[in-house]
């Protein structure tokens, strides 16, 4: 469905910013997001004859971008050394007693999450915190929580053992929680008016 | 009966759907009865709710807080032109 309104020359201006942001949240790296975007456009130009116009071109491009993002993470993960300090950290963070009973309460949220999630400003903080997860964690977290890949799939892509993935996701959640807590206070958003 | 350690592992792995029926019941009971695991579970659920809302908002509003810089735009445009 090639016509003047959705041809390749319009993509960069019409969808460039949106797609860059989409990639950036998942890759947390500006240069990587730019590369993914560029590859998406190039791949899309090749495949454009097969575009049937059933979905808007933005979503079609986004579908290609999703693959590029996963590809990129998979390639990048080959260079990231997997650290396997797994079990000590988990045990430290949960502090199990001999019979496996919790010895330590997880600290309470420092704000009311239900309330905060409804706030528009909170989503900005959420977005910033997601973008600041460190490389290794961020990759696994993005694949699991944002792209909804299965555990097996992620382990295969990132060449991790399930145990490693478990540790990484746990750390990512912990970091995300503390990032949200230090960047959001209930009083925020007062300045919205 | 499941131990807290097993429960935490299952929660962190987020694989409830793959559990057997009896394991699910055990997990559910444990989370209901154990204050600490209940809280740990709630916090994971809260974060996931946040992510779901974030994704829903991303889908609806098409954020563009991050914008292409002119030089990035130019680089991409150049590459696309090279290919045509």
C-alpha cells in the first residue's frame, strides 16, 4: 500500500521521535537506540512492498523495531560478562533462617504506589528510572517486563542460566523500587497547576 | 508446606503460570498466611501494575520526550538516501 502519505521519506519526520523513544526505554543507550532505529528504517524500506496497509505504518515500523531491539540486546549480551555472584546476594537480600523462614521484612514502599500510578508526573519518574537501570539488568528487565518474553526465551537470548536471570530480575526490581522512592515524593505534582 | 525461600524464589522468577495446581494452592496459602511473603508479593505486584500502566500510557499517548537530535536525524536520513 504505497502512497505519498506513508512512504519511507515521511517516516523519519512522522515516527522518528516516537520510535526512538520506544527503543531508548528498552535499550537505555542513545547510540544503540539510534542504530536500532536506522536498521528498522532500512529493513522497512526493503520490506515496504510487502506492507499491506492493514495496520498503520507506525505500528508496522514498531513491529520491526521490536525485533531489532531484541536482536540488539542479544548481540550486546555476548559482550557482557555474566557475573555469577548469584546465591550469596539473594540469600543476603532475603536473609533466610535455617528452615527457610524470613528473617527480614522487605522495607515498605515510601509512597503509596496505587496513588502514584494514577499520576501523570509519576510516569515520567517511572520512565526515567527504567532508563537508568544498569546495562545487564536493564536488558533482562526490558525483555521480561516490557516485551513479555518467557523466561526460557530470555535465558536463550542472553545466554543466562535461569538462576542468573532470577538474580538479575530481583536486583532490577530492587533498584527500580529504590530509584522510584528517591525520585518521587507524594508532594510531587503539586507544581502541575 | 512451602518454605519462604521457595516462595520468594517462585515470586522472583515470576513463573506462577507454569506451576502445578497443587504448587499454586500452596503458594497462594503461604502468601495469604505469611505476612512477610505477602508483603514481598504485594511489592512485586505493585511494580508490575506500574509497568502495565506505563505500557498502557506509552501505547495511548505515544510519548516523545526523547527526541532525535538534528545530527542523528541527518545521519539516518543520509543512510536511507544511500539505500535508495
